[in-house]
């Protein structure tokens, strides 16, 4: 009786209290309680913080749980001892030899008896006992579950990202309404109808993007649930007997690959910039030629890593870089603006981070320079997740408009403290900075994060090396 009690105790110690089966890939928490890794992951809500022990509710400080190899090996032995290596059911009796099927053929994925495995048909195939084959397939299923779980966490992050985009877009639409109304005040009263139509179309487009973001969130949630369901199915399959596991293997690996390959594409809500009637003609009246061209650049400076980090962020070390070839440059022109209205156009690269605008006279110190962001009006084009975003420093705001191709127009009304940026192709508004009071000379400024920089007229050849700052 004591031996039976001891055996029962040992079996209990090798049993997960969540699924009540022998451990699969067991992990031990800070409190000392152990669980199957799949059971523990499924018991934790994906957004739960902090993670608690399902048994005693103690907070687990470990984020990277290691497999308890001793428990895993003992549970594997107990599972093998539990399963009858020779199933006496009629289905597992070889009709040809009236013998039990206890060998698994890797080539045919079938159970065979000993005589069949030695036959001419199978003698060149790899054979393993069913227990060994089942344990190896359990390991493969556990690895597949780990991949599904990691992808599920990525989907959770994507869900948060899409939710933040939707919230940001709703706030941004209100801000952009103010900018658009201010832009239309520059024109005559007959443009009011065009202004109203522009706002209606923008709101409709924004609502469509919001719908797309909502649909994207639903797809991500559905994909998360599909993966969790597949995860549960693989977990349940792991707990089947060796024979059932191998018989039911079927296309489960193909289905898991299909689920893993269904990663939803994220939505980038870029609103269309409309061209205001007559605006480009009005801006052209104040056009200043040859601004920031090879002939009118008064200073070119290669950026140090510190200055580069301020302008483009400090995550560039994640990109492969060739020493002596990847460079970042700042340039400012010899034009100085102290009054009046001025408009100029500047070529910008299509696949690089860049900064464009006006700033106070720059203080040069050895190989670095100092730029006062409070006294500058700048437009940033920075890359995040293979998508370029426009942002400004006054106010600090991401602008949900499509990235222009080609030249950017800069309009400066020094006396009214207005700086706005336009798509030079049609004069459409990209953004208008908050009005300010200028009491100092302003210089045109451009900075490019590039691998190649060849000033030839006003052409820059570049490659991206930087990432958007946080």
C-alpha cells in the first residue's frame, strides 16, 4: 500500500495542475510551482501584467522561462510507462501477420508490425518504436506552438499599434481641420465652397481609413483567436496516446503553417492633400530661385553621431552600415531672410530621412553645429516600419498625409510668422506650422541621412540609413 501511495505521489508531482496531464515542456515559476508551458501561456491573458502563478497568484518576475529538463524527462518516462506499447485493439493488429503494430515507418507515416517492417516493401525505410516516434513528434509540435505563440505576441503588438493609429488619426483630423481652414482664409470668399468640399472629402477619407483600421484590428483579433485555437488543438493532440497522435497527425502541420503565414498587413492612414485653387500661382509670386543649390549653399557639414541622433533618432545602429560610405549631411544656404514673403522649392530624396525648413543662424563648433529647435521651423521625413511619415517640431506632430514625390515648396511669411510646406507639383498643403514671432534672421536649412551625397545642380543621390526617432 505504501508503494502504491508513493507511486501516486510521484504521478501527482509529474502532473500539471491546469490540464491534469503529464507535463509537456514544463517550466517553474519564482514561487516553485511548475506547469506545462502551453498551459501556462493559455492561462495568462495576452495583455495581463504582471504575470501571476495560476496556483498561488504570486507575481512571476521572470520573463524568459526556461524548460525544467528534469521534470520534462521524468514526465516523458511516466508517459511512456502509462501508454501500452502494444495496443490490443483490432485496428492495431496486422491483418497479414496477426501481430501487434508497434513500429512507425517514417517514409509511409504508418504503423507496422515487426514482420512488415522487415519486408521488402519497408526494409529500406527508417523505423522507430511508436513511443519514440510520438515523443519526437511531440517535440516538433511544441516548437510549432512556440512559433505560434511568438506570432500571437507580435499580433498583440500590432493590435495596439493599430489602435493607437486610430486614436491618433481621430485627434489629427481635428487638428488638420484647423490648418485647412487657415489655409483657405488666404484666398477669396468664392473658395468657401471648395473648402467645405475639401473637408467633407477629407472626413470621408478619414472615416474610410478608420473603417480600415477597425477591420484590421478585427482581422488581427481573429488571427489571434485562430492561432490560439490551433495552439489548443496542438496541445490536445500532444496529450493523446502515441498511436492516436500518429494516426491523427494528418495535415495538422500544413494547417499550422497556413495559420502562421496569415499575418495581416498593417494600415498606414495617409490622407490625400488637395490642391487649393490658385494657391500655386499665389506662391509663385514670391518665388526665390536657386535656394539650397550647389551654387548657393554656404556651408556643408557631415554630421557627428550625436547631432545625427538628435535629428534622426538613435536607432540607426540596427541597420547595416559601411564605414566611410554611409554619411549624413547638413546644408544651409547663403540666403538670409529678415522680412517679407518668400517661396522656394527643394528636391528631397525619395528613400532617405531628411529635414527641411528655416532656422536661426547656426553656431558652428569644430566639426559639429548647434541648432536651436525652438527658433526653427522644420519638416521631418522619417521612416518607421518601411513607411515614411511627415512630422513637424512646431507643434511636435505627426502629419497623416501622403509623402510627396519630387520637390517640396517652402513658404515663409516673415512678418506674420508663418511657415508652410507644400507639394511643389500642385501646391497642395502638406502642413502649416503654428504662427510665431520672428525677431532674428532666418536661413534655409536641409539635412539628409544618406549613403551617397553628390551635389550636381540640385540633385542628391542617397540611400536610407536612419530610422524614425521615437
